[in-house]
C-alpha cells in the first residue's frame, strides 16, 4: 500500500488490461474510501493526481447541485466511486 499525504492506495491489474485502484482518505473529519478504474498503467504520482482531480470535480459538482443549477458538463463518473467509511 502506497501512502502519499493522507491518501493511501493499492492497485490491481485486471484481466481486461485496466488498472483498478483502491484508495483510502485518512481525514479526521470524514474518512472515506473509493475505487478508480484507469485504462493504462499510471505511475504512482499520476494515480495520485488523478484521484485528487476526481475528488475536486466531485466537490465542484456537489456545490452545483446544492445551488440547484445544473451545468451541461456535469455527468456521472462511472470509473470513480467514493464512499464514506
């Protein structure tokens, strides 16, 4: 398990050739975990950047939903799942 900042993750190569990433966010206020599916073998730094990017997009879309405004670029991300621990 790799631990960078407060995000730790493990990777698993799937039969399809994709890479499954299981990550955990150790945050005192709200610990969570999730899965990310990538199409190619990313380096550890690229995986970390992808997780941070997806988390940021999730937070931005949540703010749009709270304001009851829907933007055209908002859509479900079926390759990134986030759960509360």
